[in-house]
C-alpha cells in the first residue's frame, strides 16, 4: 500500500496537521463518549478496550482509504449519534446496545451497496433532520451552564477561555478549554489520580441481542443522525474541496468496519467532515493531490490512541464530572448552533422544525420509544401538513 510517492509527499506540516485533527477529534467528543458508555452500562474495566477498538477502527480505515484513493479521507465516530446514546439508552443492556449498533451500521451498509444514500436523504427534509439533531444536543449544551454554580472557578475559566479562543484561534478552542480546565483542576486538587490502572485492557466479545423496541427507538434515529450529520457532510466536504466524494464506496467500507468491530466495542465508524477539512487546507501542501499525507498521519495517530485506549480513559475518568460536562457542552455549541440555524432559516419549514426540535428536546418517551424518534415522526408529519396547507393558500 505504501510506495515511494508517499514518502516523497510526506512533510512535517502534513504530520502536524494530522495530529491536530485527531487531537481536536478526541478533545471535542471524548467526554460524550464516556457518558454514552456509562449510560449503556459498559464495565469500567472495558471502557479502555472500547476506546482502543474505536481508535484502531478509525486508524485502519483512515489510512487505507486515504492511501488507496490518494485523498485526505478521515473517518470518525458519530458524535451526534453518541450524544443520542448518552441520553436515550436507559433500560437496555450492553448486548442490546451492540445489536443497535450492528443494526444501524447494517442500514448504512445497505445504503452504500445499493446506492440509496442520496435518495434516502430526500425523504427526510434537511430542516427536520437538523431540528432533531439540535434537540439531541440541547441538553449537553445546557449542562455547560448548569454546572457553573457547582464549580464556578473551573467552569467559568473554561467558558472564558473558550470564548477568547473562539475569537482569535477557533481551531484550538476546544483544546485550549481542556488545557485550562486541567490546569485549574491541578491547582485546586480536583483531579482523582489514585486507585486506577492505566494498563491496556483486552477487548471482550459481546454477543448482540436484537430488541425490536430498541432498534426502532434508538437504532433508526442513530442511523439517521449519523447519515445526516456525519456521512452526508463528510462526502460534501470532499466534494467542496475538489475531491471525488465516492459516497457509496466510503459508506460501504466504514459501515462494514463498524459491523465487524461493534461486538468488540468499535461501535461507530463513519465519514468525517470537520477533522477531514483540517487536512484539506492549502497550508498542508500547495498541491491538493498530496494532502492525503495529512490524513494518513492522522490515521497513525488514531492507531496510537487505540494502543493508549486505557490510558485515555484513565486520564478523563480522573477529571471531575463538572469538567467533563462543561467540556462536552462547550464543544457542541458550534454544532448545535449550526443545526438550529439550518432548522429555522427557511420560513416555509420553520414551524415544523420547531415542533420537531421541541419534541426531541423534551425527553418525553411514549410507548417506550424515545423522544428522538417521535420528534422525527412528528416533524415529518408537521412538515407534510404545513407544506400542503401552504400550497392550498
């Protein structure tokens, strides 16, 4: 797979860019992943192994796809999908959660193999999908401010640095916020570094169980959110940068990898948009045909993160919960704002989008099915009715 052209195209700038992309990826969503794994009921001793499988899965797919197509293709976990899991998995077992992951990835695989990707998205209005995503993320963003009175100096310092960084160097806003939070925790003695092991934990096979209610209430929303908020923007990012998107092929390989790794903890592998865009800038290399090296470098950093999966969990589990919630909420503000803006910017679909957003954000379950699913259903119905009403007028 490697040849002389890769080593000829390699540069320190490309490697550093790949490292920054992975650092941004982990710093912006590792807190949400830990919350989701805890909500699923993953044993503390296995969380490191799950993080390792995610690192290995993203590393292998990023390196292989980038080298094969000579294109900066990064893969990632579905942060919005993980946010959904963290708030809507109560009452299901780890085995049933694995079943949900395999089911959602299988739907993506079908879309990739059959070429249904673009056609399927046409049935879900963009404003409704964006409203559903905004409803999912709202609770995380609120947590960043709910914890302010609990630990004002820590969360206040993180909020202040986040705002300053967003103004002057937005690419490093989340990393700066994390570093300041860590410094404040060290000074205040809030870090809990005792009694934990950083040893690498071997993954354990978890047999999937397929619960119809869980597949409908969690699996389908997970599939839709990942397709709309990760895979679709990921392919659009490639196209906007002047690269062939190869949507079906990339979706096929990423979803197939997720199916294989899901029983071992690698539950989400999809096409990245934000971190991929970091590796597509002109500062990586003047020739866009050689920017794939940055993505390959990111892939190796993912593999290193996989090896250190247990250590990463140890580091973040030592942080106080207020730091984790503040970091997660601030990191998602941009995604939340963009989703909400997309949901309401068209006056013709605004009412339906708001209904979807409020239903999803309410957290109210009906017939054992999560508010995320009902938000999508109610939003599509409202969109259809209001659209017809507008036509009649």
